[in-house]
C-alpha cells in the first residue's frame, strides 16, 4: 500500500490524537497527582494532530 502525502498526514494525525487521548486518560485514571501535567501534554498532542489534519491537501 503506497501512501501519498495526504495519507501520511491522515495516519500521523490519527496516531497523535490517539496518543493524546491515552496520555490524558493515563493522567486522570492512574496518576491523579500529576493529572494536570498529563492533560496539558495530551492536549498538546491533540493540537499537533489537528494541525497535521489541517495540512492535508495544502502541502
């Protein structure tokens, strides 16, 4: 399966969003003392995934 640049951006966006959600859930469910830090990092991953999603078709 050959991926073009839009497919690569789609896969990268999906992976970053999933990692961000996992990090947020990990902070909330397991490490409650550090939940704020985990949440900020998870939101950062989601924002980068959103930026990759916005780049589809433009680059």
